[in-house]
């Protein structure tokens, strides 16, 4: 279900900019997006607000899925309760009607919530291709889940000037720049690009 | 974007970098367990053993081993059930409701509060399940399955069945919410791991997380939806628990104020327990820069507010009983305050209404040892509240021939102490193997990043 075109494996020529400052990453991503260069992804240890817009990501449609799951739960609860209480084995309890709808509200509510929560959870994992025990194939830097941020770019399109991109990353404040060439059978070659580091650490105090 | 607010104090003390956060919070997981941890864990396991022993004894010999009788059919069991469910509520309140209100101070306490929710609900579930008597059939009796003696089903008009749905939904949704929040942090530990075992297990549970922005983008949407549905869920759970009582016709239980009163009480007791745990944890695990005095103060304010709310409910109940003109209602309340269980009633009043008023003073709200003492008082008070509601309402029937006293047997006391063993065993395991503070969330609030 997840978009295969955007994975690190399906592009031949890649450039990675490694950052340690979120603002530097955000600014650079904006500039690179405006240039029309293919951004595979940004890997960050925490959600950086605004980055999804800078990368040109669309709004997630997961809320629609959540709504459908909720409605499913609601219908399930209504069917279950009316089948049991009215059709299969109706019993007079305290001289109340068989279809005592107000008394059904708690279970209607709880099952709607249950189905929404688990539905959205499953949809989320499916959409990301996440499953227990999966070995992450897309780790560029082991510190990308710790304190470093990686901007992964595809260089396959015609007319992309690699040296210009590297220059943009360098000026934007990358602490490390790497280039990768993917070979045929699941192997690749990776090199560090030497460049002059620019200190962009936004001092705040 | 990145700025220091002059209006608001920092949420995390001192100049922590992003890398510092991972180092500080992964320390207990990556290092050997401390002696303090070992002692605490051993003690908890001993009490867990007591739980196993008393539950086995109950199962083999029946509910007659408890102090319940024909008049007081609910005693310590349901008191403890409501006590533990109530404690669970603070976790969801902190992570869901405070997320909706964009209260960023929640971020360094939500993980442990959610863990507390899950463990507390596990403790709670033990009581009604075992109270049903035959646990080997009771476990599926509560489910909507046709009965073996014909097509007789569960009764959807009964609040006890609503409770089954509410508690199971609450437990499983809380677990999902907690796990989802853990995934990015589990991935952090995976990528820092130096041992084979750690690499394998954290890889297994991290589900291939890479920190991709596409994933983060969906993750935030899912978190918001889960918070949105958990908020009414948490309110519904204690509302339904209160309906176990309120829909009956027992004087003292049959009141419409119960749902909001129980919800306020749940938040009150939950925050009490969060404070008890976190004041120790921040000291023992050196998390004082993350769980700051500011956090303790904010939680103390919640305690003061909700304590006053439950106090108001106690007084309202009394007023309504007097105003109703129903002599049975009136007697139930007079009997609560002046009858043979007067000591329970006044313990409740002192602990829940009067004691939290000290938090009007700033010193009281900002002194950890004092807040710790008061959090214990709150826990005791809220236990007494449930005892008062359940036992004093039941112990004098309409006919004086049904007037009895109730006291627990060693089995009931053992089960209650045993649930503390269960709770703390899980809590100690959690503090050793999972990050107690949500690293990826705390990283977003360093330097007051907006």
C-alpha cells in the first residue's frame, strides 16, 4: 500500500544531507523543493512541524478511514444488540420494551470507539508498511532516530545538477553529505562527499 | 519557529540537547539495573505471589472465603475495582485530553501515566472476574455468546454488561495508544543497541520505524484521532462504572450526580497516583530536569480542583437527600456520617475535601516531599470514598433483620495487597525495559520549539 516509487531502492542515484539542526533542515528542504528536485523523504528523530508542507506532502486521508471504521463498529453494535435482545431470544426485563434503545447507547458507543481505534491503527501500519519484526531497510544513518536528521534526495531525473544540490546542502548547514549509487542486486556504493561546513546553528539564547 | 518565550517558563530545565535527551532517558535501559530497582522489584514480586496465593485459595474454596454476606454482597472487591479503575483515568486524561488542549507540559509525564493506566485496569479487572465465583467459566460468561443451556444471551440492559464493554475497550484502546507512542522511542533504542538481545527485541517491536516524515505526518494524524476518541472514552468508562450503582434502587446509590462525581473522583485519584509514582521516579532515575517542579505544581492544581469537585459532590448528595424528603435516602446519608462506619466517612471527607486545600499555598504545590505525602493521603481518601459508597449504602437494609456489619477476611486483604504487587511488578519492568519519558515528544519542546 505504501508508495514504492519513493523508496531508497527504486532510485539509482541518491544524495543524503545529514543535519543536526531542525531549522537548517527545514529551510534547506524548502529551497530544494522549490528547485523541483525529487525529495524521497526526510528522516527525523521527532516530528518537525512544517516539514511535511516543505516537502509538498498531501494531507493524510486516514481520518476518512477512521470514520468508516467507526461506522462499522456502530452498525456491528446495533446489529448485535437488536439481534440478541429483539429477534433471537426476547425477554421481558422490568417490563421494558425489547428494543430499549437508550440502554443500548453505552455499548453502541464503546464498540464504535473500539473499531475506530483498531481500524485506524491497522490502516496506519498498513499504509506505512510497518509490521512486527520488519528490519528497516531505509536507515541512512543510525543516528536518524536519535538526534540527526537526514534529507534523502533522488538524482535520477534529467537535468539535475548534483554538484549544485550538494552545494545547497552544504550552504544549508549539513554536517555530513553522502552520495549513493544503487546497483542491480540489492547492493550499493556509498561515499562521503567532502565539503566546507557552514555553521548555521541558530543560537537562541 | 525556534525561540525562547519570555512569557512561559521552560518545560524542560537546563540546556539539554536532542542527543542529551536520548542519553538521559535510555540510561536505565542500557545500564545494569540498580540495587534500588532490584529491591523494589523483588518486593513487588513477593506481593504478586501473595495475589496468586489468595486468588488460588478463593478459586479452590469459593467466595465464602471473603467477608461478604447476604446484605453486603459487594465489599472490598468492588471497592478495589473502582479504586483501580479510577487510578487508571489520569493516564488517559494526561495523554488525550491535554493533547487536545495542546498542553505541552504533558509530554514528559504522559508515557508513565499511560503505563499506569494499563496496569491499573489490569488490577481492576481481577476483582469483578473473581467475584463472579467460577473464574473458569466467568471469563467467557461476560462475552455476548449464546449460553450452553439454550440461546440465552447476556443482558444489554444491564450496566454490568456495559462495564464489560467499557473496560475492555478502555484497556485495549489505551494499550494501542501507548504502544503507538512507544514505537519511535523503541526505534531509538534499537539503533543505539549494543547487545544482540536488545537489537532483536527492540527491532521486533519497532516495526521497521525509520523516522520518515511521511510516517510522522500520518502518525500525528492518528495520534490526534486516538486522542479525540479517547477523551469521550475515558469519560464514558467511569460514567458507566458509576451507573453500576446509580441505576440501582439502593438508597445512597440511586443518584443522578454519580457520573460527573465519579469522573472527577477518578481524575483526582489518578493524579494522586501519578504524583506518588513520579516523585519517586524523578528522584531515583535522575529525571528532575524533565519532570520539573512545574509539572508537580500543575498536577497539584489539578488535585486541588478535582478534590474540591468531589467535596462539592459529597455535600450536594447530602443536600439532595435532605431536600428529597425520602426518609430512606435521608437515613442512608445520616448513617454514613454518624453510623457505625462514621470513621470511613470522615476519613474520606478529610483526605479528599479538606487536605487538598493546602495546595492554595505555593509552598505546598512546589515542595516534592510534601506533595508526595499528600498524594498518599489522596490515594487513601479515594479508597475510602468507594468503601463508603458501597458498604455504608448496603449494610443496613430496609428491614432491621438485614442490618449487618462487614469486615474483610485475610483473603480479601491479601488480594488487595497482591494487586499492588501486580501493579508495581509491571511498573518496575516498564521502567527498566521501556523509556519512561516520551523521548520523541520531549525533543520537540526543547528550547520551547513551537
